[in-house]
C-alpha cells in the first residue's frame, strides 16, 4: 500500500482510479445467459446451474418447511446476534417510511403523493465464500416494512443452515439459483420463479453485469453495487490499530476491494500501516486482503479540508471519520454511501448491526445514487382532483401552455369541460 | 379503436400489449454515437448535430444574456400561464422535500439518514414538433428546490424564444445539443458540456436508448420514459365529451401513444367513441392522433372491480377516474404514474399546471418506478456514531455475524476497539 505525499487537485482523477472491472467476454456471456433464460426458462436455469455451479437441484424452490426447520442447526449465540441486528435494522428502517403529502396548490386544485409498496420484489443473496445472512436482513427487513406483497429471493445452491434460517424469519419464497441466471429469472420470470418488479442485492461481476444489462431494458434495480470501498479520514487523534483494523475489514472482502487512508499526520499513516502489517498476518483471509491492498492508497493530506475534498471527489461507499470533531465534519460530507463517526464506530458495525443498510452504491455512484432505504421498496403515485371552480381558475394557464406547445388536444380537454355547465351529480346526462 | 367485450384474466397479457418499440439498428447506432462522444467530445457533438439536426452551432452553450432577453419576445398571457403553473408545481414539490431521520437504535448507537441534493444534474428538453417549455418547469423546479448546485440542460438547436425564456427563469446553463449525443455528453462530459451525476427528462426513442445504454454503465437516470399512455376508467356518470377529449389529448402526442378506455357502460363507450370521432376532425394534429388510435382500445368491463384489476395489470402512465366515487377508487390504485380524479380533472392539467410532475414512467415501469419527485434530485447518506458503551453492548452481535460469514477482519475491527480502554480524548496516544 503506497504512501503518497500531498496531491494537487489536478491529480485526483489519475490517482483515485478504481481497480478496473468487467470485460467484454463476460458481458457477452451474460447477454447469452439472459437470452437463454428468456427463451427456455427453468430448463436453462437447470443447465446453467450444472454448468456454472456444478449442481442442478431437482427442485428450484427451497421447501418452506426446510426454511422453518433450519434454525434447529443454528446455535443460540448466532440467533441472538441475528436478533440484535434485526431489531436495530428494523428500528432505523421503520423511521424511514415516507409520509404521504397532500397540498391544495390553489383553491379547488388538490394534489397529493402517496407512497406504496412495490408489489413484487426479488432479493439476490450471494453464496460463494460465505453465507451472507446479513444481506438477508438488509433486504428482507425493509421489504417487509414497506409492505411488498410478494418477496422472493435467489441464492446459489447449497445454502448452509444459517442462511436458510435467516430466510425463514421472513415471509419469503427462496429459490436455489445463483449468478446472472438468477437475476435474469427474477427479471423475466420462468415456470418456477415469478417475475418481479424490482431486483435488489449485491453480487459478483456476473450478477452486476446482469442487473445492469436488464436495467437497460427497463428493470428497476437498487443500484450498481460493485466491489467494496472504504475511505478512512484520520487526524492525529486516531488510533492506528483501529484504522488498520477498519482498512483490513474491507480489504478482506475481495481482491478488487479498495481501501484508502487520508491523514494530515505522517505518524498516524506510518503507525497505521505498521499495525496493518501485523494484523494482516493473523487474518484467515490474508491472501485476499493482501491482493486488495495492492491497489490501496495512503495519502498525506494538507489538512482536513483537503481530506473532505478528496472524499467528495472519490465518493466512497464507506467513509470512516476517525477524527476529533467527527460530528461537524460529517455535516460537510457530500458523496458517500454510509459514514462512521469517531473512534468507536467500526465500519463493520454498519455491515451487520448498527441499523443502517449495508447495500450501498460503489464505483463513484454515490454521486447520483443512494444506498437501500425503506423507500427503495416503494414507489410514489401522484393524484390530483380539481373542482369545477378550480378548473375555471386554472384552465386558462393549461390552455395557454398547451397552445404554446402546439397541443390543441390538451387545450380542448379543458375547453370541453369549461364549455358545459355540468351538473356534477350526473355529468353523463348532459 | 376497437371495442372489446369483457376480457378473461388470462387474456390481459395478450390484449394489453403495448405498441412495439426500438429496433436493433437504432440501438447499434446509439452505441456508436456514445462512443464517438466519449472519444471526440465537442468535435463529435458538432458533427452529429450537423448530420442529424442539420445545424452545427458555433457555440454549444446558449449565452446567458440570450436566455435573459428571450422573454421580450414572449407575450404576457403566456408569461402569466407559466407563472401560474410554476407556482403550483413549486408548492407541490416543496411539500415533497424529505425529512432527515435520526434514531438511537439501542443505547449508545445513533443512526441517521440525511437527504442531500445531487450536485450536478442534467435536464434533457426535447425539441421536435413543439417547444416543451412545461418540461423545463417540471425538471428545473424540483432540481432548484432540492438544491442541486450545478444544473445544466440540453435541447436541440433552434430553440424558440418561449423555451429560452423558460430556461432563463432558473439558474441553468443551456446547451444546444439534442438527441442521443446530448445524453452522452451529459453522462460523460465534453470540453464544453460538464459531466453530470444524474440525467432527467423525456425524449424520443434515440434519447431513451441512450439513457438506458448509459444506465447500464452506471449513469443514474430518472426513469425509462417512453411513449405516452392514458387509461380512462369511466362509469355511467362519465361525460362522453370529456372522456373523448382526454383520450385525444394523449393520442395527439405521437403515433406510438396508447389510449385505453375501460367502462362498465356500453352507452358511455359508444358515445365516447362517437364524440372522439367528431373532436378528432377539429384537431390540428389529427393525423398523429389517428395513428395512435389504431392501437387504442375500448374495453367493456364487468364492473369497476375488473377495471381496477386491468389498470393494475397494465400500470398506465396516466389514469383518469371518470367515476362517481373517484376518491375511494383512487385509494385502491396500485400501478400508475399519475391519477386524475373525477369529471373536472383533465389529464392535461397534470401535464402543465396542477402541480404534479408530468415526467412519469411508461411501458409498465410504474410497477417498480416512480415519476419525478423532488427526492429524485436528492440522494441519501446514512451516518452512525457509536459510543464506547454502545460498542460494548453491540460488539458481540457484530462479532457473531462476522464469524458466521467467515469474515474475521470484520470481527477484529470490533475486538481491537474493545481490547483497549481508550482514553477517548487522545486515542492516538494508546
């Protein structure tokens, strides 16, 4: 992990480059997978599962009683941890439920907006190296709070009991299909897997490519979620051991994770990197972390002002403020997914249990996207109701604008109404 | 416009088919345009403008004083109409500003969510047959209310004074570039046109294809907005003249617009279609409307229950409830962009001046997407701050979940902190 001296603003783009992602071959293969699922449904899912995951389950759906009974194989400590995390996540996401709004914009013209659950949602829970049961909580809790009437989830075959137990805590149908083919199945529907209106959840490069390709065809998705990122801003009050631990916690995610340390204190940078080398050796996933650290960066900044400027430019998924005045600094953060204030808030708290959501935009998408909130599982519909006196007052504006846009039919929809003194009880009798 | 008898639920998909869209040739051409803009910037914009719009403006940006002075050529009636519409739109969109939320999820664990403006946004305002000055209001007003610090707009060369005047009402930089190349310029940035974080606004098939292709590369967009749609649910209280006028107001948008009438009253259907034939002849855009009506539908429904079921299945952009009990029916609407209640609420009121936004999802996307709201110009960031006693309480849950996911580094970020009785004033001195 190289240590860089102060940067000039002109260097930001070049230095803060993210590790490259995706390749044309994979994009093409994902396109083919989507077409196969569209054309052949379950048959394609079984063939692709065998080919890519080495297993083709007889039954795509995990039977509900398997989910219910999975808890028997899960220890009480883990159940307690899940319950604490779920309670915090529920509390924070409940508070996010949006309020409907109703406004009389002018006399006789009522406008309102109502937030409704998206009816059918699909959750993707990655398998791979470990059962990501936290992702079940992070997606199923807000989906349930939003009131989605049909929640389904896909996860690769061979899910361990912990994961099945987590699913079993919710009213969810679970299908054992992974990868790009799972995303295609939820977006398009197959004989076994119902089509959904929006797809959520993280995944590897194949999953993300499938989400993005299907988004281009109109599928609603939560966000482009790629490799993990962490930026730590540390001043001289920071603990090198804590900084090192936070950097490693993201580096262990995958070789394409990126961790960046910004500090105005060279001793903090040096001691943090020293602590990092020591802590690294004790990690089971040290080989992964070591590869991620190859494109990690430690940057000596002029002052906290420049640290904020660089963080705004980079727009990290996770931002740790290991500084004295974390509260006032946090108020000035503009581009980030989730922010961790002070010395006792490890980034991993947000991954699991503080209550915030861990599904966050990456790759600079924090500039225009948000992490998952309860509102991500909802859509809004607007309503307007105009009384006759309201239309008399508003009509000329509508007609004026419609005619400026050369849309006479739009004007006529008003004029037809104004031309008749309607008996509003029975306008059909006019 | 064919009249269909009652449908069986199994027929919905087949009957409620939308007019086909897009073709592979266009998609490929848009891909090339995006690549050219990425590679050559302004040079490509000028060449494409000349090739596709027949003009290559010397200067891509419309000078601010041209915007300021454009009002001189605009009549006072139109200025008054703009001002009424803007005031209603502002009032309704101001009420939508989301509230920040702060929750102590457990003692010593504070989580909050803050809504911030997306800094750089790009508005696309179509040119073509008429100056869509209403779209300026519908995008620039919420962008301004949200607090976006950099708002730019693109519109094809040759914008008339009315449109320039509308731009001049806001703090916006305007560029005279249209089509797919304008979307590419805003998404990628060129020498003249700054790159933005999210792109908004309707457009033709080329513009939409560019938005969707760039969305697949991570660009945030408002929604997939395609050809206009209107569904009218009319009971025996409906006025055939009003129903006909509403159907025509959407049919005149373009040959690919779709209008659908649902009624449980055969007389209402017959009289509405009769009124439609008469009103059609008086419309300047009757040829366009006639082509749209070729794929219009009038469906006799069993009852209002079935009408709601069909409307939910179709998920129209605009839904007019020309019924006696519009209020209680509206409460049961699930998939729609914007809903118009009662006999005196023409759909065109929402297009221009009631206060609701007219940029809405189409093509069935209402199931998973929302129309533009003030929040569309904002993103959320979550924050958490954990006190030492909070971490002592929450730590075991984080460690338990991290170890269940085989991510020891995540556990260590907690354990490193718990291992030290930190002097929180100066943890760096540990």
